[in-house]
């Protein structure tokens, strides 16, 4: 399967990164249902381009060691800030409706937690590519969440 490229993607100076998730889905295009595979926690990748909230990365295929490429959501990368903004509202209380929960990446927001793409389809669409920390008192660990297509 070919990896999609876009005229408006932002080409980057190649930058090494490591993955933060236990499992990161690699896709043929941002928000696409076409999965190229999965990468494990700590896998080294090189960011080469960006399209909205996805990075095009290069990585050594775990099975063959051949260089491959694909799109991953920005929350999977170690450069992503995981602290709430400190503009006097970082701890402002708010609640989430329906099946959503409070999640923190570089900001706090409400999103539907998921284990795989099927969970997101059941909740109305999207793909299970978001990765953050649960927000709120006593929250710990990491949570994956649905990203709209």
C-alpha cells in the first residue's frame, strides 16, 4: 500500500523521535482507515513531514529492518508536551458529556476513549489515534482517544 503525500503538507528537517505509546498505529494517510502496521513503545522514528495533527515518519520495519514510512498521530511522539497550559485556567473544573472523558495533551479537552478503530466507529466515526493522559484529580496513566476524520 502506498503512503499518501499532500501538496500542502509541511516538510520538516528530519528529526529523530521515540514513540510514547505501547502501540502506535501507522497509517497510509492521516485519519485513514488503511493501517500499514503498528509500532511498539520506544520505537525510533524520523519525522519528515506534517499534515495537520499527523506526522509522516520513517522507521525500520520490525520484521525486515527495511526502511518504511507512514503517518502517525502527533500524540504518539516524545516531543509532544503533556502538561496543561498555565494561563490561570489549567485547573479550571469542567466536565465532559456522553461517552467522553477529560484528556490532557498540550491542553485539556473532552474526547471518547478507545481501544481500536472499531470503538470509534461505534461512537460515530474517526480513528483511534489520539494518545494523552487522563485529566482531573487522581488521574494517572495514558489513554487512547478517537480522532475525527
